[in-house]
C-alpha cells in the first residue's frame, strides 16, 4: 500500500519541476510573458500646457530704486535720463580718542563709486558729481525734476572720466590742498553731504554703479584727518568713512506696466506668478523626464548692451498671489536663465527640477514665480506674452507612463 501511493507523489513532483523549468525559460524571454514582464522600454509621451487663463499675473512694487545692488545712470538710453542720488550720514566735527573729544584738521577727502556694468562700445564717458542743496531733506520723495533742477554748473564738485578700457572697477577722486574747498561742508548743512550723480556721454548709453546694498561696492565718502592732540603718536587715526543714509535713482520717464502681459524687472521691480493646471494623472502617476518653459517676448528685450541679466524662476510654497513665498533654501531648486538684450527669440528654460516639486511627496502648488536678476537694479524690463495678449507662456512636459504592475 505504501509503495503504491508513493508513485503518484513522485509523478506530481516531477511535473512541478517541469512547470518551473518552463516558466524560468519563458521568463528569460520577456516578450513571451506579456502578463508578467514589463518589457525593456518605458512609454514616453509629450504634452504642452498653457497657464490657467487669466491666472498668469504680474505684480509690481518689490524692489524700489536704490534698494537693489545697483544705481542706474543713463544719458538717453532707451529715451530715458536717469540720475543717481546719495546722502551720507553726518560727519562729526570732532573725534573720540581715549574717551575724549578732539577737533581735527582735514588732510584729504575721497569720493568713489564702483562701476558694475557699461556698454563696452560706448566711449568718452564722464561721471559728474554734484552737491545737492538742503542735503538733510534728500530722500525718496525727490522727483527727477527736483534733482535735475539742482544739477547746475555752480553745484558741480568734479567731473571724472571713465576710461574706455574700464569694464568694471572703482572710480575714485581725491581732494586735497586747494581742492578741499570743492568738497567742504558748510555749517548750514550740519555735516551732511548729498550727491547728485550724472552720466555725461556723446551718445545715448548708461552705466550701473554699486548701491548701498552692494557692500564694499557702495558709494564712498572718506575723510582723512590729523587729530589736534598733543600726543603726536595719536594724531593719525583711521579715516572717517561716512555710511549711506539714503540712495536711489530717478528717471525722466516712468513707463507703466501693462497688466495684460507678463512683465519682470524694472524699478520698482515687477515679478510674474504663472499658474498651471496639471492633470492628476500627470502629477501622481507619471515620472517627469523633462519640463521646458517657453516665454515669447512681445518686443525685443531692452536694456544695456552686454549687461548680464537673467530670469530667476522658482517654485512657491503656497499660492498667496503677490505675497507667495518663493522656495529659496536650495540653490539647485532656483533656475537661472540668461537673457540676451535686444533679442526677441523665444526663451526656453529647463525647469525639470521645479516640476518635480509638484509631484509626490512635495506636491507644491503648480505655479512658478519669475523675477529678474539683478532685481531693481538692471535697465532691463522684459515683457512676455500672456493668456490675454501675445503668445502665451507654454510648459512642455515629457513624461514616462508607468508599467502596468506599478499602478494599483
């Protein structure tokens, strides 16, 4: 009985081994197991999305003139005249040495600015320094007409040539001896110096110089002196640098922002918030291979020739309109796209790293905040088409369809 029952068991085991061998043989050939094996290639698809109609918006008022890293000076660039304004904190009439106050004698005074950008084709440039009257009242309320009316020959401190070979660097003028009278501070000004800065040129052009926000590149007013103290070892003290109390620039023309288009740049600066509606199947069930943003200018991009300007594109942590917080902690998630002044070509930007943030696990709002770099400082104000005017911004997505066994 025992031997008789063992024969079927052996037969079943042998049959089972043959089945396994057959399956292993088929698994080695994926094309023969369409229900089990995914094959050797993913399915790649493309789609193009437009922003939600009317939800591609321009907001203005982020960085005012002078709050950016540069002051703009122009002599007819783009048909606009622009003047720089700088007011320094009061210079004291005595110095503190060993906890005591001592008068001092001025040996020399240095004025300097840092050239940040210029048109290399422009020649014979000069930077003219003017003393502004009523310096304690010089602030952001001064208009172009107010400043321009004070830029008179009688108020000229000096005119400093900008070498044709100088692309960037310090422009400095030192006053000593008889020249000190040019920079002397009348008692009525209470130790305050306010400057008006004008660019002189033979043809329309402009320059950018460092502002108070530019650190060591900020305008400088330094006084070198000898203290009136008996101890000759203490007579030489560090110079008196004057910090900036206010700086900015004023323009003869203020171009309004057209809210029917997408605008970035200018001063006060504009930013654009672009919102997309991404289908759930693309957000949750695909892998984004590439995401390309396309922006078409409505006119050639204006600005200073050869200047370095770029789009600053970021994701947002929440869609709160103009106050939407931009993602700024990880440099790899900030996309910088250079712009070419004078170009009207479509700007194409790879934003795959940002589109990835729209998918799990982050699932950030499907929106982009676009600004100009440097913000509030460049002559460029780029204007692109929108869903209301011109060629709308486009988002081209290349994505991979998941294998059947990857979807529930």
